């Protein structure tokens, strides 16, 4: 089955980086295509049976005159109904504060800031405009705290690591002191667990290193937390698969995002990888 990844999102959120990453990994990429032309394009390229078109990525900007969110959602509904295509929508999101900083630093003009519209007003307008599209996305990536290399890594693990069929299960660790991830389905706070940071000999390590693994593995509360999260995900995963979800993201947070959350995310990813395909892992603070 051919695969189509639609890349969309807010201006300044990194859509071009996402498309370039997919292109580097063998996707045939087309940017700024009106949504009304998607089906005509697919009908032409898919009938050629050319291998280069087996993986397609299309960048769609819905701020154009003929690309309203309603138009896009109608096109998306028809795409999901096609039996010859597996369609995923990747939405790149960013906080309004980060977007304001990015546009100010680069001196770029926001596409909706013409005619004297202030930058922050233009950003808020676009956020409201694309809210319904974001709700329908299969995967939302918040790029507020990501640099270019981190964004490319996430796309590689989450999007490229997903096979053409089946739900992709993503585990990510993070630190609450750096901000909560907005792109998640379930979030677990593990700050109640013993913290290796307060052991001077352990502070420099991460949850992927043997000293931390040994320390946390000896804690009953850590083992209980792992068991509870594992059981929760196993209990509800079939329900999400039954809804034909493409991605499910489980975020594990501790204070700094280097020890407890990393350890538990590693353990959970290893457990579920032994049972199923399409399991990926990322560590926001130590990538």
C-alpha cells in the first residue's frame, strides 16, 4: 500500500524542516500544494506504479484563499476512505511566545500580519484558524523547545519509524522544569519516586546508564510505578487501535528529565517492543 504523509501546522513551526527530513529519507515531497489538488495528483502518480511514489509527503498551507480548514478536512475524510492509500497527518505546533520570538529574531513577516496587523494578533488568528485541523492530526509535534536537529530526530523516530500500517506507540521522557509537552495523549508524573539527583555520585549520569539503572531498579516504588503504567497502557491500547488511531504518545515526566523519566521510558519501550511493532522512544532533555 502506498503511504501519504501530509505535513501542515503553524507558520514558523518547522514544516520545511519536516519535509526536508522526509525527503532525505526517500519520500517524494511536494510543498505548498492546494488541498483541492491532492486527489488529482494522487490519481495520476499512483497509477504509474513507480516506486519513487510509494512514499509521498505533501506540505499543505491552509491560509491560502482556496484552502480553508473545512476544505482540508473534507479532503482528508476522502483520503482516509481510499483503500489504496495509508494517510497520516503531521501537525507542527509551537507556542505563541516562541513563534513571536522566532519571527522577531529572523525579521520574517508572518503571512497573516499584512495590512498593519500586529504580529501576535496574526499568530493568534492562525492558531484559531488551524485548531480544527490540529484536532484531526494523527501526530502533533510541539517544536517550542526543539532545535533543528531535535526535530529531525523526532521525525525520524516517530514518522519514519512507523510501518505503513498499525498504531505507532511513542514513549517520551521530559522534565517538568523545562515545561510540559503539549503533544501527548497520556502524561505520567513520576516526581514522587526516589531521585538519583540527590546522590552526588549519581548526578552526572542519566537513566540510560548502569548506575542509575541499578539504583532505580532496587526501589520498590519505581517497580510499582512501572507495573501500573504498563498495565494502564496495555489495558487501553486496544481501544485506541480499535479507533484506527495512527499514533499514541505516552509522556513520562520527572523534575529534570534526565533520570527517573528516562529510566521508566526506556523500560516501557523495551517491554512493548518485545510484543509489537511500531514502538519508538525519545528523550526530550537528553537527546
